[in-house]
C-alpha cells in the first residue's frame, strides 16, 4: 500500500468508573484516527466519542457524546524512532520524538512517545510507514552532523 494512503489507528485512553449512593457510573472513550505521512510531515487526525453509562434506582442511561475532530502536525525530522510492535495479535506503531512536547494535544500520548493501535489487516502498511519514518529520522540526523 502506498505511503500516501492514510493509516487507520486507535488510541487507548483510560476510562473511569464510580460507585456511590446515587448509583454506578462508567465513562469510556473511543478514539479513532488516521495517520498521514507526507514528504516532511506527519499529520494525525482523530475523532473521540465519550460514552457514559449510569445505573441508579431511577433507571439506566446510556449516552454518547462526540468531540470535535482533532489534528496535529509533526515534522518527520522530529521523530527519533518508529517501530512496529506487538506481533500478529495486537500490532502497535510506536513513535518516539526528539522533543518531549512533540505529541502534546494527542489524547493518550505520553511525553515524547505515542502508541497507535493498528488493525491486524493494516500491519504491512504500518510496517512500511514505520520504515519510512525511521529513514527520515536517520537522514535528518546525518544532515545535522
């Protein structure tokens, strides 16, 4: 699959569960996105859905709320390392940045690191993207030296 084809991914964001005198409440998040790789830029797009389930003496409620689409652009040269992990069952594309704030704004990102969960059917495409991103990082290091 060509690199100009976006890579679908999912982000993992922890939910929250509460239990009190008013009842039980469970909040979960689903974040789906696309990674676009251009000559010198990575573009992350994602959409989030927040699902709240409540159970109380007065009834059961299930609500879903969509958030606005989020976008972040990161220069390819700022990615220090890209690697496909997780094997066949749970493939993940892990990205490490040269700056701690490179992925700020992406839900579930850790300082300087981002893990994208990939569908099994997209493993080959994710591997090709990881290699292209890693190659761009290596070329950027050579030009700095």
